[in-house]
C-alpha cells in the first residue's frame, strides 16, 4: 500500500498564503505602534496600460521623450563645447562627421541601451529613427557607422572625455543638486573594484592575468579590472564619477606582481584630489582598504572616511576596542525602518603601522548589532540578527553615529547596486565593444556618462512617475520605441523642447 502524499494541497497552499499576508499586516501594525516605519520597496505595478486611446498614447510618448531629452539638452551645450576641444587625430580630408557628433552618437548609443555596435548600426540607421534623432538633436547632421566611432575612440586622448564627465558633476555640485543628501556637509563617495570582462585571448598588453582551472584544464586567463568611484546618496541616487583601469605594467615588476586595487586606489585618489581639491568628501570603503597607508592618504587629503572593519583585521585595534569599551561603554539604541540597531563605539584608539610602527593614527571604531523581524514562507515570525563594524575618521557621538553609519556607511552598497545595473540591466558593462584597449576604455567612459544622465532623469521630479510606473528598463524602452516609430509630431516636439527645464531631484 502506497504512503499518503506529504505535499500540501491547493487549499492548504492558499490558506498558508493568506496566513502569511495576515501575519505581515499584523507585524507592520506592531512596528508602526512602536514608532518604527516599516519601509518596503514599492513593487512595479502589474496592471494593464492606463492609456485608453491612440491620442493619449501619442501624447504620453511625446511628453516622456521631451522630458528625457531636456535632461540631456540642459547640459549638452557645455558638454559639446568641452568635447570640441579634444584634438581630432583624423585626416581632415577624410572627415565626414564632426568629432562632437560622433561622441554624441556614442553617448546616445548607451542612453538608449543598445547591446552592441552591430545592434546600433541595425536599429539606429532606420529612416524613422534617424529623422527623430535629427529632430531631437540638430547637432547630429548625419549618422555615422558604428565603426567610425570605434576608429575615433581608438586614437583620441580619453582624458578630455573624462574631464567633461567630471565637469558635469562639478556643475551639479555647484548647482546644489545634492545638498539634501550630504553627510555632515560631506559628499559620500564609494570606491570599489569590478571585473569588466575575461577571456583566454591576450588582445592587449595591458590585460591582467591569472591561472584558472585544475589539472588538465589549468590555463591562463586574461581579464580587465576597473576601480570605480561613484557618488552614493542615501536616497538611492548613485552618480558614476571616475574609472581607473588596472594595467599589468603598472604593478611591481621587481616582485613580479601585477597591478591591484590598492595600487589603483593611490592613482584614483590622486586624480580625485586633483579634480576636486576643496570638495568635502566622505569616502565609503570596504574591508580591503582597512590599512594604515589608505587611512593616512585620506588624512593627508583632508577626507573623512567610513571603512568596513572585519573581525580578523587590525587585531590591535580590536583588542583596544574591547578593553576600552569594558571600562567606559558608549551606546545608542535607535529604530531605523524595520531594524533595531544598537550602536557601541570607542573613540581615540591608537593605531601604529609602517616600519617599526613609526606612523600612528587615531581611529574611532563603531559596532552595530541589529535585529529585525520578518515572515517566512511558513507564515512564522522569524527574528534575524546582523552585525557590522566600521572605522571612522571622526569621533563618534550620540549626535552623529546614526547619520555616519545608517545614512553613510551602509549605503556603500549603492556602488554595488550600480555595478548590478550596468552589468545586468541594459548598459552591458561586461561587453568590450572593441578589442582595442583605448577604444574599450572610451566606450566604457561613454557608458558611465550615459548611466549618469539616465540616473538624473530617473530622479527628476518631471520623470519620476514614469520610471515608477514602468521601471527603469521599461521607461527607457518606452522612450526608445517612441523614437523608433512615427509617434512624435515635429511641431509639437519643437514646442515641448523649447520649454524651460529646471533639474529638480526628488
């Protein structure tokens, strides 16, 4: 005789789902009653289109395209004027397209999230798309072939292109676009590394290398690794800033070591200080950077920092933290969203490093132990715990520990979320676009600049509702399909584009 099936029936599954919803409602009511605000990400709506007629859809598409383009056009004149200063390496007798037109074409290639040069050629060369682009961007007189942009990026000096990106961020800072998101009047900048691509072919001498596989499959793999810097705000706004490519020849040749993140950090921090000499900066770094030279560099540049401190790092600092905390405990309990974090900290810990410990720093350590409740799939209330520790450049107190930790250090994950978006949500971070080192870097810089423009559009007051309704990729796809088909009335679009546009971030 067979055993009865242990799988729950349809009725039981439905009942369990109903119980889970009731438990979640009860938990949220309990949190609100205790003064906590249970923040939950708003899911994308799963409804049909609210547009009832073709005229409504046409008006919605014109409105979306005009607002997205006005975000670009607000900064475009200054941006193109800077790009025009780039020395053009092409033969003057063979130029068919302006240098600025080519770079604008490359920027739009990533704004509209084309997956490759081949797709760009195939889609953007349709007569309707060409006519729409000429309407929206009169600077593009004729559309080039994608290989023409490749040949330009292969030969130009990319420092000018990165300088234009930095100056765009400087204008946003001077315009006080981010002032509501500062941490103690400092701009939070996260720095982290990410692999761009890997393969078995050495197509450029700058590629890093490693050995992968075991036994018979063991072989050398070549890869591109980039150290990125981004502005990360607690509102979720992440603005790409600088990129530092690691190169094999920049390592320690005497010790036969190739380039690494810490060496790249030295170069990136030098450039960051050069381009933002007086900007108050709060660096948000992971545990790799919890060492004396990095913290001394921040002190020399007058930067603040919040660095992840792992349990096995800086043993002398941990010993002094535990000893001093036992003598004079300093703590703060404060609810934050669904979580109940408990902070303990110790200020003015001596840390010696360098040759014979000759260099010394005063560090401040904070530990956050938190708990939160959630409902699992069995409709049971589960209490989960977490623990975090950070090194702070500034003394901690009851007045600043919440802001530095919850609004600053925690949001270092913003740069990781930015990597996820660029790799998996339309920007094709891991695609080379060209097997030439200089051209590959050029495409990467254009991609990061386009990501910055699309992020600004997403957080503007004028377009926030569209992005909330359709999602980021859905909104960009909506705008791209509007340009690819005869939806836009030229006369109405000229009127909409002529309207003044004030960049207001929400």
